[in-house]
């Protein structure tokens, strides 16, 4: 029989297991947490059905965990280590800017830095009372479309994705947040099935270059490659996007685009484009803003 264990001690033990796996077996973080301690707390609290903001350092909340629950926690931690699935796939929940989303293996785990841009209001100076229609291209589980709908209550939002399975997940999240009246999902490869013009386009596209794809940790390999693989220089989808986007943008529209760590490749592909870089927690060169005029000018020079 296993003796009961304090919640704080259990989380510390699990964090030690995860850190050992990180150091010696290549376990990778980055799908909602970036360290073993936070991931251990997330998994343990979720398995025990406790609020994720439980202060387990508070003696009053440092409860005893009984044998049956200890076994479940250890099984979950073992799953995380042996399968190398992101924790969000095991809990089927991910958080972005404090908002909960359903996830499973049909979509990548939502982590777009565009969420920070929406929350901070960094793009608001480019918007106006005329901003009424928004497109979230490559919507995945729909998290950015939903965050945008929550941030801009007067805006109608379309989320598009080439993956029908991803849109099934997006539909679950739309119902979770009761946004059926303002959100529409559309299966489309780029702009192929888009028939509207928009005031704001958001896009977190597949942008990982081939060399990086070949060395991704297993956690990322366990995600749909379709949502990550950007081709040799990471710009395969982005090149199509910029070529076609002006036809689907209103005169004063803007495009907010995430490119991750691909700035060097982006600037090599589009050396003359007029970019506004937006500040995020990952730096000032991961998310950018383009006006319709800047895109048109770039396209005339290429």
C-alpha cells in the first residue's frame, strides 16, 4: 500500500521525474509550459480535479493525496514521458491568454503569439469603427478566431483551415464559448474557397523550415505536420498568402502574420516589404503587421 502524500510533495516528485526525462531522454516542453515544475503542477492538478490556480505552497491547500489518486497521477506522468505527447493532448485542454480550449491530436496545441497581440491591443491603432469582418486563416482549433471574437464584440469572424478534422475541433470550441452567432468555419486551402473581403486577417501559418522540421523534438512530431511544415525556407504558404491577400482585403485592411523564428528567411524572400514588427513575449521579430498597400507594393516588385 502506498502512503498518502502531500500535494506539494507530489508535484515536486513529478517535476523531478519530468526534469530527469528532459535532461536524459529529450523530453521537451513548449506546449503550454516551458519547464518541468509548471508542467508537473498542471498535470497533477488536472488529474486530481483541482483548479489550476491552486496555491499548493499554501499549507491550507496542501492536501493529502490518497493511494488511488497517486496511482492515477503516476500513470499520467508515465504517459507524458513514454509517449512524448504534449501535456495538452493528455488533458485535452489548452489555455491561451487565460481562455480554455479543447484540443486533441487533430490540431496543433494552440500557442500563437498573435493571442498576445490581441490581448495587448497592439493592433488597435490600425483598426476603426469600420472594422467589421475578420478572417483567421489556418485557424486550427479556432483559438485565435475565438479570442478575436471576444476582443472585438462587433466583428463577424470567419475561421478557415485546409483540414476538415481541425475544423471539427474548432466547432467544439465555438460551442464551448457560445459564439455560434458570430463565428463561421470554412474549409479552404488558402483563399481558394474565400468569397469575402476583410478588414483584418490573422494568420499563424505553417512556417517551420525543412531543416528545423527534421530536428523537431518528438512532442512536435506528434502534432499534425500539415500545420507546421513551411517547406524548404518556411515561406511556401506565406508566399501564396501575400500574393493573393490583397484581393481579399478592404482598402484599409491589415494582415497580422506570425513567422516564429523565420525572420531571416522572411526577409530573404521579401526584402523590400514594409513591415511593422509587433512586440511579444518571444521578442520583436516573431509577429508582424502588413497593410494592404504594403503587400501590393511588394507584389509589384516581385
